[in-house]
C-alpha cells in the first residue's frame, strides 16, 4: 500500500504545473490533478487525499465555490488556496471558509514544500523542536531548583515549569511530559521547605521584601485601579491555577490586552474559607475574627464559610476611605451564570463590580466525588483541557466580552490553587479534627511524616486557636492526609484527585492579572 503523502492539485492551468509536480514527486509525494472544480469533487468522492492545493480563479466552479464543496465532503482536509489576486475581500472569504494556507502566484516549489511541511508535518516538527528545547532546558531547570532561591526566584521558576507544561501539552510528547512531572515534583518538595522556613517570618515581619499575600492583594492591586480607571471589574475565579489562566488567556485576549501579569502568594490554609475571606477583608484570619466577629464562621459550624464576602469588601473599602458605588455577585451554578451574563450591562454605572465565579472550585471537588470527572481529568493536561473547554462555553466568557464592550478594566484573580495529590501520609487526631485532607487542625495531632508543616502555636500564622492545645499541620508537595482506620480505602479514594489547603507551588503561587480592553 502506497504510504506516500497524497496531494490533490486543482488548477485549470494544470499543464503548466508539471515542474512543480515533478519536484514534489522527487520528494516522494504522490500528486493527482484536476482541471476544474467539478472533476475535483468527483475525484474526492472516490479517493482520499492528505492535502489539496486549490486555484482561486477557475472557469465554471470558482475556487471559493469548490472550497465549499470540499468542506462538505471532507471538512477536516487541509486546503491551500493559490491565487493571482491580492484583493483583501478574496483573502477574507477564503480564510473565513477555513483554508489552511494562502499562497500568491507565481509560486515556486520551495513555497509549496514549506506549505506542505507546515500543514502536514507541523505537529511532528513542533514536537521534535519542543522536545529538543526542553532537553536543553532540563539541566538548567534542575540546577535552578534550590532551597536558597528567593521567593521572587521561585515565582520565575514556577513560570518556567508551567511554560514547559503547556509546550509539551501542545507537542504531545508524553515521554518528556513525564520527565517534567518528576522535575516539578522535586521543585515542589524544595519550594515547600523554603516556604515553611519563611512563612511565619513573612507574616510577622514589617519588611517590604516579602511576597504579596492574600490579605494585601486588594490594597496593592485593586485600590490603584480605582484611583486611575473609570470602571473596574474584580473577577475572582475560585481555585484558578497559573496553568489554567494560561489556557484561557488566548480566549480573553481577543477582547483584552494584559497590562500586568503578576503572581502572588495565598495564605495558609490555601482553602476558600481562609484565603478568600482574607482577600476581601484585607485581614489575616485572627485579625478578621477579632475585628469582625459577626462575619467569622468557625470550621465546625454548618453554615457557609464565605457568606459575608460582600460585607467584608465593604468594610475594607470603608477602612481605606474609598466611597464608591459597587456591586458584589457570586455565581454558584450555570443558571446564575447565564442570568449574570444577560444582565451585566446594567452594572455599567458602577465604579466597581465584583464577581466571584465558583466553577473551577466545583470542578476540583468533583474530581474526587464523580467518577466521570475523575476519568476526564485523569492528569494535569486533561485538567487544563477541561478548564479551557468549560471557559469556551461558559457564561463567564460572555461576561468578559460584555465587560470589554463597556470599556472596563479587569483585575482577574483567585484565592488559591490546587494540586493533584499522590502520596498518602498517615495522621492521628481526635474526633473534632477537620476533614480537609491537605491540612488538619485539632488537639493531639500526630504524623510520622517529616514532610509536614507542624504549627504548634497557631497565633504564629494568625490562625484561630479554638482550644489551648490546638495545633495545625499542613501537607507539602503532593502529599495528603489519611487516617489509619480504613487506610487503603481512603488512599485509593483520594489518590490523583485535585485538592487544596496545603503547601505547593500550584496552591500558593497564583495569578493576579490586570486586563484592559483592546
């Protein structure tokens, strides 16, 4: 069976193409020709081709009319339009009909060869180049992973790791992706050591040389925008990681330009109750509980842990002397999302509009509890793919479009990220110990693992202390806590699920993106 690449070339002046055809056949391509659109479509019904070169200006069926017929018969086949005309309208019609390439006559053989490689061998060439580039970068990345890195250097290193994750996703090189996963695992272990060594000092030290944290984000990023911009939207996508931002960025970039692409650190625990309340209040947990006890909900209470975000935001603005008209909305399901997208233009007269969108958080929890989602999000790449697919079809994408039409600036951020957990760690605690598998607090906590952040004095990290003997333990890297009782069941139940609450680059280092309309 002939395994050569099969080309169909459609041109009413096919006789003058013989030198091109001979050139391609010498390169081991198989070329069939048709002198008009009708013959080409009949041939396409009988035979399979890998790519089509199509003359735009032909008697009878024009090139564009033939293109419509080709797409009806074989919608996925790449078509390269060739024309003498450089009229913009013709180019736009061809591009709108989903051509793969556009060449202007006269074309030379090397142009044809380049188009073939770009459209047929593009993926292989990209994979080969990406693999080669990552192999060169692998040693440099390995040498950068060091406990001596500053927090700023860790941000840059994490950016590089995410960059290569996305590049290897696009290349489809699973072998290299596995190597990068191992390298990221190592980086997470070292990052966790650096973070636990410095976290208490960062929170208690007045020195400015420390990361931007949850409780300082709005002060440093939102307030300056309110002083300089006419309209501002603060959009908080719960549980949004850097890699997930990067996969939805191309969609948003159609309407917005990235003015600043910053990363900040979530406080501990990297869980919604603490990190998001801290973000909106501008306070650490014990500060919040002391100053606004009416807005604090203890872990053991059954009511929502984030029911006072609007009030906390209002108090934050009041303390900062900001007297503006603002709206706060939270989206918990698709119906609410659609309703908000339909009505967002009614908010155009507000100085500030705040939108909390919970879908990504629901997706990560569903990864644990729903087998269908567990299969779909079987690894990091699949998790990113689901995020992109969701965003493409979500009301939130419509919201961004409407906000761009309003001319508003957007601060897009999150409260924490999540990590795919793989390594179970045994822990002991009393019956009142909380249920989160990435962090625990309670009396008599005990774990044999060396890889936990054990905080015996909760005040050191500005966390409440319900009892005199309460302590906190945080998982590091991809660990997760499991009790000895029913150990194997829970190990298997939670393995490879996406969780948050602990210490990892994915949970801690999170995006704060300023977007301005194009």
